[in-house]
C-alpha cells in the first residue's frame, strides 16, 4: 500500500485524462467538486423528503409493511418501511422508538438512516444514476456500459447519526469479478469529519479482499489493516467521490448539529456476471484462502447462534 497522500478535490472534468485514471487505480478513489449545481442539490434534498413522505403516507394508510428485525445487526435493527413492489423503502436509526403510523413527517425526517433503492423510488435518482456527467467517468474507469447494481440515499441525522464501520463494498456485492465495480457518493449537504464524511484508506484496494465479520454491521476483521493512513474526504454539497468497491472506507457518527445527506450509486462493470451467496462464499477470499465476504460472515454468525441455541 502506498503512503497516504492528502485527500484531493478538483473540478469535475467532462472526461477523465490518463493521469486521473492512473490515480484512481493507484489510490482507489477520485473526488471532484461541483458535480451538481446548487439547484440540483436542492432538488436532491427535496427528492429525499418526497420519497420519505410518500413511504410514510402509505405506511399510515396500511399499504406498506412496517417491520423490525430483532435479530439483525445493530445498524439494521431499526424500524423500516418496505415497498415490496419496487424493492424500495426507508430504514430508521437503531435504538429509537419509531412508529411511522403515528409520528409526523417532520419527526421521521429527523430520525431516518437511509432510503433504500431510491433509483427505484424517485425519478430524480433514476435520472441522476444515468447522468452523462457520471457515466462519462464510469466509461473511463470500467469501460462503456457500466450497470447500476444498487442505490441508497443516505442520511446521518444531527447528533444521532450512527457510524458505518470499516468495510469493502465488494464484500457485500453478488457479482464477479468482485474488483470490477465503482461506487459513486454524492454529497447533498456539506460533508466534513464532524458530521460523518467518508474516510478512505488510499491504495488499500490493491491488497485485495479482507475478511469481514458480523458485529454492529458487516465490518473488516481486527488486525487486517493499519488505519493510520486513513483520510477524510470532505466535500461541499454537490461534490462527488468515485471509489473502487475494494477500497476500505467508513463514515463516523454525526455528533454535530448539521445533518449529512448523500446519494450513493453502485455500478458493476459491463463484463461482470451475477452470482449467488454460495458462490460468493467460495470465491471472495483473502490471499491465504480465508473466506472474506459478508455472506461468509453471516453464515459463520448463524452457525454460532445455532450452537448457542443447542447449548
């Protein structure tokens, strides 16, 4: 892994030059200013509110399922509203008493963690996922024809926003080859270290898959990496971060008075193929053959729980 270099931002180009492509492959990420104009940033914030309002209204009308997962890892244990028809929904912060049928939209707006698959739930995010400003960069990094794999609209509420621990997104994703993917993270509020901006470990994507375990979330196992070289990627609203799906990254809790919203899109390369969890467990391995995927971590956790139940 190379020594840490300062996190950098520069104006978003129409196309990447050879130096920028080389930097991406060396560092594992590129950050740019002003992907979105101020009016587009406001439209993105409004789209998040509209999607939340729509889900809440349908939950109150009894049209959508409201559920909790009591045995889930902490970060996924909060209340959620699910639209099974579109595979979209909203997940609220863990540890809170949330009742979408009784609470006001204003209360819900202060407590949600993420909107699930917003590219399926709101036209703004569908259009943004296909925006030429993004796809031109993706063409240079993955080759023409990148495929949208998934999407989130993320929110770290002021004062209560939970952390996302260190992980590699490739450990989650069910496609091969695992390294052939790029994540796009777009700031819809100013994102700084104190309100939960992205932290990355430059160059660590070149170390390959690292073992993940289940704790509060699917996270990198202890002792796998040295985080002393970690860098915050602070972005003004409208800025964008492109990073390799193998790049270790995390976001800290939000302890500020400013919430932090962002849109995130996950793309796989045009030559990838979808796989199942069994194949993921067999193929996503550390160099010594140690299973490294979140699917393997989940299987190990279920095995532990089964043994505990028999004890």
